[in-house]
C-alpha cells in the first residue's frame, strides 16, 4: 500500500468514525464517560461494538472502492 492509499484509508476511517459518532450519539456519550472513568473491560467492549458498527457502515461502500 503506497502513501496515497494509506491516506485514503485513514481519511475513510475518520469519515466512518465521525459518521458513527453523529448517528450513535448516546453510545458516544457513554463511551466518552467510560473513557474518563478508565474502566478497561467496558472500554474494550465498546471498542468491539464500534468496530463491528464500522464494519457494517463501511461494507456497502467497500466494494465500490475495490472495483
């Protein structure tokens, strides 16, 4: 992967995170609270949930980027 491809991947990741944040406001606020409290187990559970959400968000457009 060259630098341009890495930058595109990073930009897509940022867009996906912002899209998730804007569409899952309550989860984001809960996540922010947990991060402040420093509860590692809950943090990991939320990271898994975010990751799975991002997969579902990105999946419909992934094939367009591959084509």
